[in-house]
């Protein structure tokens, strides 16, 4: 109590000097709180980007492995090339059981897939620019469905029936290549619903609610009915500038994998193209997942390909902001500590006679040192609180300014994706709603930071308190060293 009283009286007696020290601490506190706020905002952005750009793994042909088996120095190059082609054709097609086995991994957060087969139809005509030979038979112009790795050619059919396992798998709708113009994508992935291209709908005078009948090309007695729940349009920028009357998806009928799997289960001779996507937990899990895939029997001619480079490049700029904030904080603290140390040295020299008197009347060196530290600590805490309050007010608009573009782009992306699906893609069947922190194929709903608590929370306050104590101890080194070296008799003789 005695030390606190003396410290208080000393602060009152030396207002000018303590105000000068307080202003320096105030500036350091403001700069530190704003810098920490920017750093926290940058980390929030990084986390948001990591949510938006999830690490996706797909299976592709390992061409390096195939080409390594080709011997350019072989006397019979034709035979060597033939062997390489045979190895390619002998690559076993993936099965649903394979995908489920691969997806059941501690390194995978989620997985989804598409399954495509070729079928004909009895009541709709294909969209083709080729003149049909007769009214009862349409020419085959359908190409093999897109896939991440090549497989044997599909049956010669009129239509491609593509099934999706979930909304997340429907990347063409998510990235805006396809947009629902009438109806919606059904949220029931076990029903016999489908969506068709607007060009196919126009040619066959089809509308939402109509039923189309597809035929097994291997057995025309097997037919499958689908109810149209939506009609989509393929955007021009996704058509690869093809010189064709119709878009490449004109003869694509989109449904769910449950419907397609039922058909392939009935007829194993139908060639189906499975295209899985695995959402990997983090970049450290990629190599472990690759090793696990090999142990589970993945062909040596297939390899895991990820979008890690894209994810890392997306967070490079904001990572630089976080690094800059950390560097600026360190520089601020170093310069502030040096200035406070010098001021404290000057303070001790000015109070040299006071130190001599207090030592002469019997005050211990440790007690005297503790009093000087207490004085500086009181001044530090007072101005640290003021500086933190000012910094908190500044940090909110600063952080929100940094977050503004991310928030707007995220909300716009969510709205665009919802419109592409016809307004029915929300998780949990909450039509028209997208719950906070839920993700659709990496599109996260970012909550705007609009309060001081979101920036200068208890964690930040504790960090600032630690900074204040550190500054006090560092700047008090001058008084600690000087008090230990000063001799009270020498001080009084010099004074007289």
C-alpha cells in the first residue's frame, strides 16, 4: 500500500513527464490493437477462402506411368505402342463400391460422384444438326460424357443420362455453366425426376411435369420413365465456341445417381462412366490419402489429382496481409520499447536526488525499484485502456473494409448458385435459406463482422495486456539497473 501511495504521489508531481510517456503508450496501444484486428481479419479471410476453396481430389490417368512402359529404342515400335494401348484399355473401370471404399477414409471430409450412361428414347427426338434418314430413326451424334479419365467408348446412343449423387456434385450449375430457366433441380435424389436442356425441350415441345421414356440400347423391352422437374440453359461461354447448331449438353438428361445405378444394376453390360470427387481434409492429408488409395488397390495407371495449387494461390495475397500485420506489430513494439527505455533513463537521471534521499532514509533497492515499476505500470494501464478503446473503434471499420469484398462476393455467389438451381439447392431442404457456416461445394455463407467484440475480444485484450506488461518491464530495465548502481551518499554529495 505504501508503494502504491508513493507511486501515485510521484505520478501527480510529474504530470508532464508521465503524460509524455502516456502519449507514447497510447500510440503503441492504438497501433497494436488495429494491427491485431487486421491480423485477425486476415485470418478470418484465410479461413473463409479455405472453406470456399476446399481441397478436391479426382482420379485421372497416370500418363507418366503409361508412357514409361513405352520403349522408344525398341526395334518394333509398333508393337511397343500396341502394348501401351492395351494397358490403357485394360485399366479397370471404377465401381460404386470402389468409390465408397476410397471415400471411407479418415483423410476425406466428404465425397460425391456422377454416373453417366447412354440410352435411347421412344417419345423424344435428339437435338441434331444432321438430317434424319427417316422419321422413325434419329442419327447418333452424342459424344462420350466428360470424365476425368478416359474409358472405353459408351454405347452408340441418342442421349446421355447423367446422375448426380448430391448438389455438391453438380458443378456445372454451381459455376454457372447451366442455369435453370423453368422449374427447379429436385432436392429428392432418389426420385425419378430429371432436368433437360431448353433446346431439347423446345424441339420436343416438352415442359415441366411432362414424362419422357428412355430405352435400354441393349434391350428395347426395358424402358425407364422420368418426370421433368426443370429445364436448364447452357450458357454460351461454356460451349467451347463450338460451331454447332446446338449446345454440347442438348442431348444430356440430368437425374440422380440412384436412378442411374438402378439401371446399371439391371444391365451390367451398359458402360457407365463414374467420376468421383473427394473433399480432402487438409493439404497434409493429400499424401496420406494417396498412400491409402494404393493400399486399397487403386490401379498404378490412375493417380490422385488435386486443386491444392489453386487453393494456395487464392490465399497468398491475404496471407501477405497477415504477415505484414505481424511485421508491423513487431516493429511498433521494438521502436516503442526503445523510446520508453530512453525516456525512463532520462526519468531516472532527473530523479537521481530523490533516489538518494529515499535510499538514505532506509528504503531498500528492491522496494525502490518496485515503486518505479509500479509508477510506469499505472501510467501504462491507464493509457493502454484509452488506446485500446480508440483502436477498437478504428479497427471495426478497418476490419470490415478488408472483409467487405469477401462478404459481398460470397453472398453474391450464394445467390447465383441458388438461382442456377432454380431456387431449391439449400441444405436441409430449407428452400430460400442458407444457414450460416454451411457450405455448398465450397460456397460458404460469411457472417459480416459489425461489432467491436468480433474484433477486439477477450483474446485481443489479453494480448494487449501482455504487450503493456512487456513494455513496462523492458522500459523499467533502466531504473532497475540505475537504482542498483547508484550510491546514496555519492548522489547527495554531488547534489550539495
